[in-house]
């Protein structure tokens, strides 16, 4: 196994089917054409129709409509890529993990937007393509010798991203094409560990994971690991992630129906809200909470105070779920039952004037299930460079009308 160059091209999932690996390549790409499944075709039609109606109702900006057109025309391929590779583990200044895997001269990325922010990457234009080179002085080098492939469980150790980006692909591809794998362990966040246990995808213990970081090094260092066999998964459309999550969590919710929820605070109406006044993004938070609890009987739930299993048991009982933009919307979308109605509180300018590509890249996380999603927009009082973090005022009369529409 040798890596003669630090240069690579960024390859997106929709480019994998036509990728020319060249003679003698050790990379193996496996593809599943989901459109052959009747159940997927039916689900895709429902998803796209619901998404189109939702976006039309909110008169979204041209860039979001362009994203929607891309979803409509996207292929329906689920796949894996495996073979020898270098795994680069880099920590942002805030400690958040980012993972890149370089195989020969390619790196698989969902969105090349973020590559510009890696300080160890140098980009140059090569014809119609952007070529990148890696400054490996940023990394400590180690190696991995292990029977069986090393599986990338999560690319950035962020719970919301894991739930939408990684988990459905682990459930959809790994058992079919890969067989036994070893998760790459680098200190998964507790919610990620819980879901892996809950869905029985990987048993996170010494037998099934391979730790590559010395104790105490999590926030201190960046690592470059040479692996003889490393596996990643990809999909070419958000419809695929939605479809796989629906199938996986429908099974979990059916299993949970036989479990007593007497020790949980279950309600048919739930507001997933942050606890502290410094954590909320709602300018009129107190008035909003008073309205939904006293007039409409909502229970306020702080998702960080529950285990993933407790949160799933709570949300799958709810008929209406109110949530703020961000990870709460991802969780509410995935954990709620198919017939639930979701109301996501979002800044109006998020749909009308998204400021840059990073904001657009976050739109799919709020549209996992457009079939049950409703947006309630508010006016920004204190803007934030990340628009989902604006401090926003919400019209309570309008919110009352929307809630009463569902009752």
C-alpha cells in the first residue's frame, strides 16, 4: 500500500457511477439502484410532491428552488466505496471533528463548500476541476492493521449530521454489501453511541471498534491514519436518506409500542425547547411557552435531558411537535410517527434571503420528511452570521391559528 502523492480531486456522490478509476486501482465501488424498488418509487413520488407544495407555500428564494429542482432530477443510487486509504482526522478550533478519507487520488465529499476552510488544504484549478493538495505537517501519523474493513461511522461527530447523513446509510448499505466491519472509534458523542446500540448497527465496544487516539488526545491533535481497507457510504439524493430513515425508525417505533411509557412524560403535544434563556433563539420565548402550554396543552421537553430511547418514546406518542430550527428539527422529524404534524420555528429570511452556501447546505436537514413538516416563520430581531441562530420574534396570533388548524 503506497500513497505517492498528497494531491486529490473532490468527488461528489452523483459522480461515483461514472468514476474512471483506471487500470490497477485498488478502489472498489458498489452501487445499488434504489429506483428498481417499487416501495422506493412510491415513496419518492410522495416526498417530491410534498416538498414541492411546502416550498411553494412559503414562496422560497430562487436558490432554494434551484436546490429543489436538483432533487427532482437527481439519480437514486446508494453505494459504498472501499479500499486502502489515508484517513485524516482534523479538529476545528472549537473541537468539532472533521474526517476526510483519501483513496489514491480522490476524496468523497457530499459538498465541496467546506473544503475551503481546511487550513491544511491547498487548492489549484486544473482545467474544469479543482485539485487539492494536503499539507501533512498538520498531522501525526499512525497506522492500522486490522482484519476486515474499517468503517467510517460519522464524518464529524455531530449528532444532527450523524442522524441524517450517516445513520441511514449505515442501515441501508452496511448489512447488504459489506458484512462485518469495525467502527473507527474516536470518542463518539453519547447520542451517537445510543443510536448505534438502539438500532443494533454496531456494538460499540472493544471487539467492534478500533481506537486510534491515545487517551487525552481528543482535542489536542490531528491524526493521519494509513488503513489497508476503509469503507464509506454515500447516496445521491436526500430522498434516499429520508426513505431509509423512515423504514428503520418505523421498525423501532413498532417495537416500542409494547413498552410501558408510564415513567415518561408523554403528551400528544410536545414543544422541544432549549432550557436556558441564553440558549434560546426566540425573542418572545416566555410568552410563546405560556401560550402553547396554557392554551393548547403542550408539554415542554428539553431534549438534552433525555436519553435517545426516552426521547423516541416521548416523541412517537405526539400528534403535534413544535421545535426550533437545527438539531431539534432533525430529531423531531426522525423520531415522530408518520402521522405527526411538525411545526418548525424558523427565521423568515432563512427562506427568502439565505446569505451563503453554508445556509443552503443546511436546508435538507429541515426537510427530511416534507410530508409532515410545516414552517412558521418569524422576524429577525438580532441577526447571526448563521441564520438559523438568529434571535427571532414570532407572531403568537399566527402561531395560534396554525395550531388550531391541526386540531
